[in-house]
């Protein structure tokens, strides 16, 4: 696999994968933010929305948005049954055609205006993968759950032990990947185990260059729609050990 040297990188298209489940109330808002986000070097956006069999009006909301924004490069895919966030990402990855791919949740916790921050180490010729860390820099962060933060830091620490990386936020949604490298991985996890699995498998690619940048974080409460829970945390530990040590 070709590794880009330390020179300025030319990129044509960024694939943006959005897994959605019961986000009918907010999906149009995040799509608006993506639409108006300005990318450097006139990079174009390929937006791939994967609806994981939502039970609300998510499908209608997305279809209305597509009909009203025919100038956007939008691909809408749907699962016939609920499979999990990881499965939705697998579907999106399979359809991605951009030079690089970024994950975007359908809620409003992450700001698409910061795509340019994640892209910069790639465009400067330094990185193949860039993680957006919620625990770096002086960006805005909503103050929420103490134990959730401790859990995230513990999972990152355990992942680092198994991968020999020094990430500060393995569980972040904002991960930017070289699409060819991402497609080369045989990913299995169907739910939130995607994060430790893709991190472990990326870390094993020879000469991979992984960078982190600080990002903002506008977290949601469970009443506002946050979906991850303590069971997902325990499964993440299993995935860290499975793919980091025993794989």
C-alpha cells in the first residue's frame, strides 16, 4: 500500500458518512451545517447517509431535504432492519469514493466547520488518519457526565496499551481516514465496537501515520437523544482486547 510522503497533498473529494437512527428532528440541521462547511482547496463533499431502520420520520425528513437540495452530492441508503451504528458505517464505507472519509453523527454534538482542522495534517502531507480529540486544546466543550468522561478516558488508555498508540480520545466520532486504507480493513463490529476495532486494525497497518487535533464538543444528554450506555462500554473493553491483543 502506498504511503504518502511528506509533501503537500492534493485531495479532490471528502466522503462524509452519516449513520442515522431516529434523528428525524435534527438530521436536517446537521445536513445544513455540512452543506455550509467550507473545505480547503475546493475539496468537494460526497455525503452518504445510512438510515439504520429508524422508527420515527427520519426517512421522510431526509427525503424532503434531498428534494430541496438537489445541488448537493447526497447518497441515501437504508437498512431493512436495525443492525447498529457499526453496520451502518460498514454500508457507508462500502459506497465511499472520496480520497478520504470522515464519520459524522447525525446529532449536533460535533461541528462540521471543523472538518478543515482534521484535513490540515493530511493536506500538509503528514497524516493518513486524523482523530478529532474532545480532550485536547481550548475548544468549547459542554460540561456533562463525569463517569462518562472517566469511562472514555479509561477505554482510550486500555486501547493505547494494546495498540502502542498515545491517543487522547479513541472513542471520538470524528475520525478521518485514507479511504483506501479504511476499505482494506475487514471490519466486523455492528454496534459501538466499531471505534476500538477500527483503531486497533488501523494501528497494525505498516508505517501508518495517525494524528490527533483538538475539536469542540456539544454533547447531548440521554433525554436529548444520546444512545450509548454502560453495556456498550463493557463491549468496548471486549473489542479492545479482542482486536488489540488476540486478533
